C-alpha cells in the first residue's frame, strides 16, 4: 500500500527531468512534508509544496479521486434528468439553456449534499436571528458523525486484518452477528443502566469475534482462503438473522413484520437528544481507533501481525506462530466489526430488522481502502463516508436525487484510490517521491 | 499455504511413514454415517406415518411414487448409514464416488420422505424449478471459470448480474424485444467485466478489491437509474417482454425429462450448451490449453510466446458476456421487471458454485443444480408450512462451500496463479 509518511531514506525520483530546478532542490531535501520544513527555508518550501502538489502522493490522489467521482456523479445526475436532457436536444441552437439547466441541477444537488453533511447557512442565520435553535445548526454534523460511527469500527476491522495480510470481507456478517448479540442482550437481560449498556456492547463484540473466529481458525488450520469463507459467512449471518427475527420472544409483540423487540433504554447508547442523534458511539469509535493504533504500533501482537502480513514465511522462520496470529487477528477484526454492529443497533436503530446492519460491512471495506489501512486514516475516511451519507439524505429529500448516487460516489472514489496509477495517468501527475504507487497486495485465493 | 522450509530429519522420517488411517475416504465415511444416523434416528421418529406421494407431473394429479413417510425416512436413512459404513470400513475404494453419492442421496430422500409425508411433491415441477433456478448460477459460475482459469479472480459476478438484469429490462422495454434485452444484458455484464479487466490486468489493483467495489458500483448505478427512470415511468422503461418458452415437438412428450428439458426457455439451453462448449474448449482446444497455462504458470506461458494479458482480457470479457446474459434471467424470465438489488446475493451463490465445482464447467453445473435444488426445496417447504425453516436450507450453498474449501471432505484447489497480476519483467 502507499504510505503518506516521508520515506526514511530519500528515494531517487525516477522519471523526473533533472533540469527542473525545483526537482534539484527536492532531491537534496528529503523532508517533503510541509509541516516538517526547516525554518528559514521559504524558497524551497514553496517549491516543494508546488512540486508535491501535482505529484501522485496520497493526498493529491485522494483529492483528485473525490473530484473525479463527483464529476462522474454530476454526469449521472444530468443524464438521468429528462428535463435537462430535453434542453440538450437543441444544444446547437441554444447551448446556454443546456449548460444552465445542467449547472442548476448539479449545483443544487451538491449544495444539498454539503448542507446536509456539514452546515446549512440558513440554519445558522435562523439561529442568529433567534428563529432557529442550535440543534438545527449542529444537525448536519450530528448526522455525519452518527453515520460515521459504525463505519469506523467496520473500517478498522478490515484495516487491521489487511495489515496482517488477511482480507476480511466478512465485516458485514460479523457486524450482523454483532447486532444480533447486542440487541438480544439489550432486550433480554434485565440489568441496571450502565452495566446493561456495557453488557450489550460486550455481547456485540463477542458475537462478531465468534464470527471472525471461524475463518481465522479455518485459515490457520486448513489454509481455507479467508475471502471465500467470509463471503459465505456474510450470507449465512443474514439468513440466520432473517430466521431469528421471526421467532417468538424475539419478534416485537403485536407485529407481523420482521422487527424485533426494542432495545431497553438502559442499553441504548446515550445521545445528545432531540433531533441531534449523535451518540456515544462516535466517542467509542475514536477510542477504538486509538486502541487499534496502539495495538499496531506498540503491542507485541501488533508487531507479530505486521510481520506476518509482510511475509508469513519469514515470520514463521523468526518464530512467530502464523496460525495463532491469523486466528487471533480474525477474532480481533471480527470483534471490531461486531462492535460496529452493536453501535448501529444500540445507537440508532434500537431494534433488529433484516436490514439493521445496512451495508456497514461492505462500506467498512471501502473506508479501510480509502484510509490506506491506517487507523486514523480509516477514521477520517469513515467521517467522509458518513458525510456523504448524511448529505445524501438531504439530497434525496430536497433535490429528489436518489441516495444511491452516494453509493456510486463511494465506489468510484475507492476505485480511483485503489488504482493510483490510473489517476496518475489521467492527470499526468509526477511520480511521488515518498509514496509508492500501486496497491499491490494482490494474492490469489 | 507454503510448506515450512525448516524441515528436520525427524520431520522427513515422519512423512515417509505409511498412509494415514484417517484418509479422505474414512473421514467422508464418518460424515455420511453421522448424517445417516441423524436421518434415521431424528427424522424417522419425527416423520408422520402417512403416505408421501411424489407425483410425476406438475401438480397432485397423475401417476405417483408413493411410500409411507416414516418407513421411507428410516429406510433411506439406513441406506445412508450403510453407504457410510462401507466407506468407513475402507471397502469398495474403486467405487468411492458412487458410494458417497448413494449415501448423500439416501440422506436427501430420507429428508424428503419426512417432509412430504401426508402431502405430495410434484417431481416435474421440482426438476424444472431446480433447473431454472440453476440457470443464472451456471452462467455466473461459467463466467468465473473463464476468468479464474486464466488467473483473474472474479467476485464481481453479482455486479455483472445486476447490470445484465438492468440492461435487459431497460433496453428490452425500449425496444419491446426480448432479444434486444438479452443482448444488452450481455453488454451490461461486459461493461463491468471491462472495468474489472482494465483495473485488474492493466492497473494491477487487487482483484478481490476491484470485484467487491464493482459490485457496489453496479448496485449504486442500477439503483440510481432505477429510481430516476424506472420508478417514475415504468411502462416505458421497466416492462420488458418475457422470454418465450419453446416446446420441441416429440421430445417434449417424454415423461418427466421432456417437460423439464424440452419445454423451456432459451436461457436454459444456452446455459447447458455453454457448459459443454466451455468444457470442450478448456480441455480440447488450443485456446483452452493456453488459458489453463496462463492460469497456472503465466511466466512459463509467456516464455513459450503466449500473450498472457491478452488472453486474460479475452477470457474476462467473454465471462462478462456470459454473466450478463445470466443477469437477464432475473428480469426476462423470473419476474418481468427490474427491481433494486434484485439479484440479492445470487452472484455470490454462483461464486460458491464455481468454487464448490472445483473451477470446472461440469463441476459448476453440478453445484449449481445442487444449490438450485436447495432453493427450490426451501420454497416448497415454506409454502408447505414445514417445521424446517427455509432460511436454513438457503444457507446450504454457503455452508457447503465453506466445508469444501476447508478441506473437511477433500480439498478444492484454485488455479495456481488465480488472482495474481502478471507483470512482464
């Protein structure tokens, strides 16, 4: 994977014209990150900055990926709008009409995306006039963080497994089992408030860990490829949920549709209240990110899993038990995804339905890829995805643009991220000095 | 997994020891004995002592095979136990597969006797339903066979199905032609396959990652266009003509087989013909030999002058056409209109059929028929109000695949270079 840290040793830029003076200084100066620049070096700082701005480094590729995804999204918005398409039928006669109509529909859609995700100026004005409340001002941010919280967990689950050389596609199944266990603990156990919440979260964690244990132990013992096993377990978990939810004592009394009893209020994640739905889940998500970062960087297990991820054979020779690492890694990853499911059901859904886990497992996969499999990067990516989702809701209700557009945007962003060589080729970027191109961790079944 | 390179003298003497007692056949034997005992001792007492009728038609009428439910359950359970015991005792090694099949058949029949006791099961309807449900699975799995035998992992079958189903509905309606629909379904699958091929082969992105992301892209694209176009104006965008059933005079009059095989739609035949064609192609033609060479050892293939990347492009794109046509099943045959996420994981069952069928066309056909039967049975049971939840039968494909890849009953092995991009040095 690409790295966003400057490489320890300055690498020789391979395909850059040496005549360029900016490059000449860049070669002498290994510190490419603006923040780490030595003071009194303004000239080279600026040239470095400009130089790196158009290089295929992590930040540039990410930003360009998002922009390209938005552009393709705009095209989709235009071609799927019959009224706008009509104006294109007389494009040669009056091109202004078509361009105006296109601009209006796209800018309205993306403005709604922004207002729904970050801040709505109208709400701020209303609040300063005294006609609105602060709740309306923070509502978009609250929605963003609400959607982001479960994604942080599932994203961390995938990212952690990646670092150990495993591809955990089972985040979805693990999250589903996590929701099941958390919800069951949430409405079956009669416990006092704080303990009940902890018990429900632990139940979700254990459920997910159990669902992660299966591919882990099979990989360790028999070499069964974790991708195949986890894909199959995803659907098994879904089918199990759709059966369980209709059983007596689980299904909500007096309902004929597939919905479970609601989670006791003592087991729900405390929220700010009112329309501001953001809850303790996002705080837990930040703590989990810190924990995973510590695990990877500072713990013995983290060292082992990175060693196994880098080269299993070498790790084995060095005396690390690869089988044990794989199993433990999948258990940990499963537990994280299970916690993601738990935050979903204890934080926002409050009852099991067949769609309770939504798509958080697969979205977690995208989030991990976008976050370059780093804990804090994953957190940031999850917030971006949460923002897209929250803004997408507003876009759907205000501009009547289907929420599915957000899925398209997310998939496109990740396609471009995963193929940095593609982005580099499209924009004729320079080769980055510190970041290696190519997401090549490819290995077969 | 790669073998440990630090073998000591002790390890070597151990590997030279005589074959283990618990070899594959004996482990299989234990499994078959266990399921046989479950059938006899659990299903038997549960089965009501009423007649189970298996009618040779599409409904309750006509000739039927009848048996007392409880008797049949126990009898067929015992067949499974005996077959398992034969395997366990290490007898009949030459007929291992046949004995194994007999054991599994005994278990399935025992289960059926239990469930059908006091009711009837129309065999023709079951068989044709099985075949129809298997059609998209076969086509999807064949797409996987083409890609993966040449070394490109294809987990985007689900996305190809969705694009195929969407394209069939959209173009089929606009052109009011089922054949235009089928063609554009294939093109829809081709689009996803082209993205997969370019990203995986040209840009060396991890193939599983690309596959998963393309699934989401197809889900989002079709869902978005469905809501923008089809939901607002279904008659002009989402009412494709249905695929006609063709009856071959003469052949269709053969009992049971006739109505199943010779009174059906084109997609069924297409799937069956493609199974034979791809099997023949892979094993008997120059293209097949090259495909397998590229999938097993691309460097060696390149050395003798085979264009590795070109062949991979070709195979992935062909697979896209086939999987896209499989997607047409959902709109042109099964339902008659497109719906958001209507494939609902069928692409992953096709992937399971591919793996369970050991990456071979006939294996994939067998697995797809098995999974199709499980789905058909699940529908039958839920309609018949069975005590066995249909969800557990629907889990069968997934669980069977996990058991297969875990090597609990004989390991399945992917092509050696499956999923590894080829970088010419």
